[in-house]
C-alpha cells in the first residue's frame, strides 16, 4: 500500500499505480556493434537483451501485434509453390506452376522436415527482426542436406568478427541469454556460420575441409551501417516512445478504474439543520447521540439516492437564515462529475497506434481502423483491396531473401536447376470476378 498523509478527518493516498503509468524511466537498448570490448559474443543491445525486451513491449501492443500478423501472413501468402519459367509465343516470360508430387525427393524432404512450418517460422523472424537463422545438417559424406530447421532469431548471437579472416565464423545459441553469457557454458551451443554469399559448391567444399556437419546460414534484409544485427526501421516506434505511449494508456486507464473513488453525489448537511430540527434538545445530546442521528440521516439519504428504482427522485430541504442573516441550505446534494466520461487519452492512444501501423507499412484499413475521413472511418471494400494489393507488391524484395534457404537446398541436393520456387500471392477480387473473392498468383 502507498504512503498516506492525513489532515484531520481526511486522508490522501500517494503512489497509486496510476500515477506511474506514464513517464516510466525505460532504458531502450541501443545496438552498438562496434564496441565488442573483447567479448566473444556480439551483444544484441547494450545488455544483450534487445530481442527479449522488444518482444515484451510488442506483445503488450494490440496494433503492433495485429500489424505484424498482417506482414507475416502477407509474406507467406499461399505458401511456397514450385514453377518453371517458360516463354510464350509472343516472347513474354510466364511462370508455369508445377506440382511437388512430380518430384518425389523434394516432396519427401518437405514432408519429413515440415517445411510449411519452417517457412512460417523463418518469415516470423524476418518480419520481426529482419534476420533469421536457418540451421542445416549434412549427411555423413557431405553430399546432401538431410535436415533444415529454424532456430529462433531472438536466441541466436553472432561471434565477434575474426580479425584475421574478417569473417563471423560461429553463432551461439541459448534459451536464456540473461543468465548465461559465458561461451564455455553448457547452456550455450556453438554452431559454425556460413557466409550467405557463398554458393552451394563453396559451402560443400568448406564443410568437407572443416569437417562441419551442422551449420547456420543467416539470412537478413540489407544492412546499412550495421555490422552484426539489422536495425529494423519500424522499430523506431519502440525507440522514440510511440509504443510506450500506446502501451501506457491502457495501464493508466486500468489503474484509474481500480483506484478512483466511485462516488456519484456529494451531500452537504448544514449544522443549522440539526439545530432547527432538534432545537434546544440538540445542545443536551451527548456526542455519541449526535453521531447516531447524523449516521441515520446519512443512511436515509444514501438509500433514497441509490439504486435504479430511485432514479429521478428528489430531496426536499428547508432553507434557513443563520444568525448572520444569510440563507443556508439544510441539505444540499451535488452530483460529482465523472472524470472518465470524456474518454481521456483515447485520442493519444489512437494516434500512437496509427504511428505504429504506419511505421510497419500496414494500411490501417486492413485492420479496420480505416483512413481518416473515410466512410465510417473503416474504409470501403475497394480501399482494403487496393491496400492489400499495394502491400503484396512490396514483398518481392523480401521474398528474395526468405527464399535463399530453398535455393541452397536445391543446388546442394542436386534438384533440377530449372525448378524455382516462390510464395504465391493471395489476390483479393470482387465476388462477380471470382465466387470465393480471392485468387492465387505469383
């Protein structure tokens, strides 16, 4: 319980949760990849906890979580489809979709490795942190990739660059970076890292030479000035405070509801009322008797004003002149204004959520927030179709990165080189064009 200050018969509480809902002194981690300070592990954030802290904030934010879901779903589309490029009679390139069942080795690999799950997990990391860590396992003779799985990006850390080779040679994996940072810890795994620019033949020769049967091939969206971990552009809303604003307002509202005095009326009872009501007897009453009379009157008024059955009732009270000749109300009932009825801070919450969605590149209409000034502020069907079409068109460059594991699998395992893969788009249409309202395209 917080500190309490008492003034006579009135006490004031201090330190309620609501008072601290805004302006928390949060120290956001800032990636400083150049300062490794002799460590073997390149910290992700100043305390190596950036992914964990960011996800904690994102998980509290409904707008950010929903927008992230849209990005991940749009990236995946209808999933990976195989195709071959053909040239039509008029000289145009055309993608001809082919069934994976035509390639038993690929179908068996996809089934055994649950590749649908693999791609959704890789995409989740790419859309959240702009980096992913697929892990590959080779056969004993190094001739095939026999297994691939995603290791969560938030649990992976780069080894610092080897100054002699200029390469990041290893990646460390741990479920708990908060408790363990010693590379010799049994809770940290060390996995060789492969340069993502190497082609399959280079990787095969390198693994044979180094006797590597398991490695990671990090994939990431283009780095700008970073050395180790991408600085995600839309994470700006986490660093500049918009996400904190959006997350603080529900906490503030919750604590306000929990800590507010839930009073509807203030009742004033003049001492003149009792003097006129009981006349000379009032002076002879003991303090206990006076308190009993006051309590009875208070209970009667409270019963009269409380409950739905008493709605609309009135209270009659005599007006007196006091000894100074001033008119005094015997009993006065004043309604207390509801401080929550005006929706305080909701505009700020709406602005913060819009800033988050704009930073993530998700049109608010896709989440029902709509375009300011639009019909009912939710956007029409055509608004949503156009917004989704624009969003889908922006994923071409992202998918080139997320498809790198597929290209390595194809080339390393000797699958047909003319066989390509891509994520099929979901294209929204009108019902008159297609009864389902959607169609699939590359």
